[in-house]
C-alpha cells in the first residue's frame, strides 16, 4: 500500500512509520504545522507540533530513507480546533480539543488530502487496533497496552475513515517496548517525553489564555441553596469539578472543600457545592457518531437500550452502562463567542451509568464500548445527579 505516515516528532509516530516501512509499504512522511506561530518552541513535555518536533520528525524520516514534507494546516486548525475551543468555553462547556483534532484535522483534512494524492491510508502512532467483522466492516478496538490505549480519542472516526487508517503500534505490549525499539533503530526521539495538556496552551494556564479571548463579566458564586458566597471574574473560565481558584472566603458549614457543580454561562453564575453534588448517573449526548457500523440492537427510547460500557475521559476507567437513542435536534443559528447557542444538530444518545461518575462537564466526550470495541461517541450536553444526602 501507499502510506502517508503522520509524523508528530514523537517516538510513537516514529516507530509507526518505521514499522510501515518494514511491512513493505511505500511510505511518505508528513509533519503537520498547526501553530500560527512557526517559531514556537517546545518546553519539556508541554506543547506539540513545534519547530523542534518538525526537526525531530525530519531526522527520523531521513534515517528511514523516506520522503518527508511539512504541510501547513494552521489556518484549518485555528478555525476548527482553537475557535471551537473558545466557542465551547464561552457557553460554559469543557471541550476536548484532541477529539476535535482527530475528527477534523488528522482524519478529515489530512486523510482527504492523502486520498486525493493517491495514498491508500494514513498511519499514525496511536495505541489502537482495527479489526474486520465477518462482512468486512472495520471496527476500532482498544490497544493492547491498556495504560496507553488511545481508542477513546479515536472514537470520532467513521466507518469510511477507519478503512483508510493504519495503526502499526496498536498491538505493542507497552510504551517501554516502543521506546526500546526506537533506541535499537537509533532514533533520537527514543527517550523524548510524551506531550500532554493542550498543545496550543503550552504553559497549561487555560484560564489566563481564555481571558484574552472571551469577554469576561464579573458575576456571582452561589451554593446549591442559592446563597451568594462570593464573586468571580467570568463564569466561562470555570469548569465542573474545579476546586482551586474559587476565592470563597467563608468556609462551608461542615468544613469540607467545595467544588464547581454548575456553570451557567447565560446567567453568568457559578454554583459550588460538596463533592457529593458532583455525582452523575445519567448523561445526554449530542453530535452522536458511530465508529464503524452502528450496533443493530440499539434503538429509540429505553426499550431500545443496549448494555455497554462508557468512558468519559481519555484515561478514565470505563463503567457499565445502558445506552439508547433519542430524536434528532435541528441545527442552531450561528453565534458570536459570548452568546450561548442551542444544541447542535444530530441524534441524542442517552446513557444510564451503573456506577456513579463524578465531575462530568458538558462538552466532554463520552465514548461507548462493548468490550474492547468502540461503538461510537457523543458530546455530553446534560447530566443528572443523584440527590445530595442531607445531614
């Protein structure tokens, strides 16, 4: 096959490209320039797609003897990822930019260009595997190393996209094995730290970054009974489950910490409460998509519920659940960053969890599994919490 290897400059994509070459494929390496500031430098394990990452990817491609290119996707990244991130926070949501990047950049814009240029598939260094059912339909499954499994962030992929994906390191026993292989191959990235946090906020200070992008309005901090406890600079910089930075002078009656349990961007109110108030037992998801063929036994209404597992964060444990579908919602009008909008178009997914979840925020992604297989995903829109015990 003719393979386009997406090379981030890290060890995983380097070994993935090497294995594609070893498998006899015709491989071309490409690094995506996503930053609007091409001179951006990497700081330890913070940030990615920097100028150092591009150079590292180029060095590995040279060692492999494959052609290498840098493609500028910075404008698309700004529009589809950065602007979306700002818009979601302006509505009091907590988005996952890595999910959006996989959905709109790596496996949409990149894959579309690759196919247009005659490539058969895009290879990446994700820890996940693709299998095929008896009818030849592709399925996405967890990687062998559960500690590094990245199937969650790939849950946005469609059946057609899966047909053109190639994950050479998904069956690796561990990240240590991948690093050892990179060392044997003489790759300079063998011991390079993994990147983490949000790549376009390399210093990790999301609140300060957002403060320059979203007009902030001072507002009230209330408890779950409605009593005013203090003021904030802007509700949109808070997220569900947040404990630090609340600036509440008066301690709770029981002396226990308080957490953000609700962010009302429209009313500009932040509500805080005890940890118990974060408990969630039902999720409503929008922007539902299926990762491959939808399960045949899921239907509309609770009578169409299926048994499954749901995962709400990249490294969270999946929990047993029941999932069923609701009706479609219509497309809302466009809005400016500081104006909350109705729910976007798409089918609603309803999920009851068998084990309570804590600190779930609208805007997060829930990915639905059956065993190791990813069924699909939806963006969390609303949650229901168990009543807080009194006394």
